[in-house]
């Protein structure tokens, strides 16, 4: 019998890519690819050396692993995403890495990034 949850997650991922995504350009060095990405955000807190908790928020890009993998494999810190005229750099969150799976079936990546400038 087929895994209905996996099939449903795949269908939802396709719908997200078709109806809830914008085209972005993913860059690593001189290589780039256009991908459909859904914008998100992650809020996180870190504690400094004095015990003060500092909160921040980063922009997330949800992309289909099948779209990113052929050109780049997994995201790497320092990669760039150009979206809506802004340039975002893939960055690690304190203790959380620079990306994570967004679903249990590992079809969608949630990539953490910070805006570093405008389109170049």
C-alpha cells in the first residue's frame, strides 16, 4: 500500500511551488539557478556572554529539494539568494545550522538568510 502521508506532502509541496512561491535566483560563486521559493521567517534568541537574551529574525526561503539538488546539492553558508531586488546571504543560526528540512519526508528545504544588499 502506498504511503498516503508522503503522497499528500508531495502534493502540498507541488501546490506551494505553483501557487505560493516567487521566482528567486540561487547563487554559489559563478553558478546560479532560478528556483520557485516561498518566503518565511524564523525568530530565534541567543544569550550573550553576560546572560542577556537577544532576539533576532531571519528571512527563510522554502524550496523543493528536487529543484536545488541537481545544481547545488545542499545549501552552503555564504550562498546568495536574489529575490525582489534584494540579495540575501545564506547564514547559520546560532546552534541551528543554515538550513533544515521543512517536512518529515525531506522534500522541502527551509534555508535561513539575511539581507545583505540589493541586486548586483
